[in-house]
C-alpha cells in the first residue's frame, strides 16, 4: 500500500517537473486523505501561486456539493415548538444555543421577531428567494450539480505574519471533503440567521454544504458549554479533521495521547508529533468553545484557492470572494445597490470594507466609487430593523 502511494505521488511529482526527494517534497499533504465519498475526480498536483507571490505546487481537490451519505440538518425549525440546529448568538445573553422555543422567544423579547403569532418561523430558501421580512431564518436548498475546487499547497510554508480569519473566511477542507469557513454572518449585521445544524454546518446560497466548526469534535464544545446537543458525525477529539488552506493539518482538541495540547500559539497551533506525522509538524487544534476552529492561519495560502460552479455565493464567478448572497457577507439588496451604482457586487463590497465596513465612512466610499454621498446613501440597502 505504502509503495503504491509512493509511486503515485512520485508520478505526479515528475509530471510537474519536481526532482525533490520524496521525504521533503511529500512530507505534508497526503493527497489520498480526502474521502472518496466527496471527490468528483482523483486529486492532482498543479502549479499554483501563493499569496506571497511565490510559485508553488498545490493539490487540486474537486469535491461534490456535499459528500455521499452525509446526513445534514435540521437547520431552521418550522415552528418554535420544533427543534432546529444551533446558533452562536452574539447579542445580549450571548452564547451557543439550540434553535428552539427558548432561544427564539429570547430573541423576540430583544426585538428580533423570527416567528409569527402562531409560532411559525419565517424561513427563506436563500438559494432561490430573498428574505421578505426583517428577521428570517435562512437555509438554502442544495444544488446537486455544484462542484467545488480547492487548492492547497503541497508543502506548507510558514508566513512571517499570521492572517486573521474573519467572517466566512476560508479555513480549510475537512478530510470528509467538506469545506470549512470561519464564523457565519451575525444576526446583528444582517437581521437574518443563517441557521447551522448540530454539526455546525449549513448550505451556502450557492447550494453546497460547508462547516463553520470542527465537526468531528464539536460534541466537546457542547459538553464544555453544558448543552444537551449531539452531532451525528463520529466524534474523535484527537483525530485529524482537515487541512487548513495553508496546508497545515487541523486536529481535534486533544493530542494523540489524550492530553491537552501544550504551548499553543495565537492561531491555536504548535509544532509537535501527530499520528500522521510522528516526526513532528506544525498543526492546529480545535478549541472547546464555539466555533472551535483556529482563529488565524500561520502559513501562506494559494491565490484563488476556492471556487465553485454555483451561480452565486462564496467562490462563484459572480460572488464576492469572501461573501455572497444573503447570509453570507453580502447583505440583502446589495445586488440592486451595485447595479444602481454601476459596479459589481464584489467591487461595492470591497469599497465598503476598505472604508470601515459596518462603520462606513460614506464620503470616502462615495469618492472611491466616483458617486456623490447622496447617490451612495440612496443606493445602499437600509440596515435591518429589529
Ligand atoms: Zn456558512
Ligand atoms: Zn498538537
């Protein structure tokens, strides 16, 4: 088995002209580690450009809208008497909650009305429609035709600077073949709740499933926060969960020997031996608070490392690189605003983020867009009411 793997990797190496010895050229990424249930085709090694401008080789994984046999949901409960998934509430009484009557009525008392007088929850399928009221529970139906392409450097390179992982920033690719993103957008920003299931995942407006957590160790979070919730996916706190987009592996909250990891850095990573790398490697660990992901990346990622064939959403040709569609960075109404201003959604989002984001400097943003302040104010969607 080992020999087969060697031969295959060596073959890929020679295809792209690498003459490096096996041990250093293939020390890190195991291209056979991503689940066959998720792969559209065999992974290959391609040339790629890293974020620091260096040429490198990357593994190109093409995965399905979601792996075969993966059970997902529930996300939004139809009625407050039912139980939905989970939500990490960052307003008053902040914390991780099951989306149920207790939680939704607490939000109601804070002015966020997610259900009607019969207790029916406002739900929007953001793949096909726009939310009609100020506070809706967002969930998207899947698009079974969508494929996602992920590029991960074969030989991870540490960067001098760490890169923070903000809202829906790209974190990595799980060994199950599910992409991982940082925090889902806050209800405080959009008025809407892109509900997560009990494994911390949901469907992007583009129609594909992804996680906002270390799903194979999320029960440790529930335990830590005294919540009676369980993810149906097999849990193992010491197992490798994913490759981060910089190529370094992400493990659960414990070391191989069951001990707590020691000496973790600001990104929740450190150097040490793991089951897959007994010689030692830089790796990240999950935490036991939600979202239990590394908060920054220590290595260099590849440019254009995530794309989808979806019509909208993160990684689509039309969508912003880090957002896209309601529930994912671009607030509802942004498409219209961009059209009015004669720019793309992506360009508009960039100008807004460059000029203060939520605390927007209207005059600076208007200047960058070449419009007047009034034109910009009139074009932008009104902030959500609650
Ligand atoms: Zn998401
Ligand atoms: Zn460790």
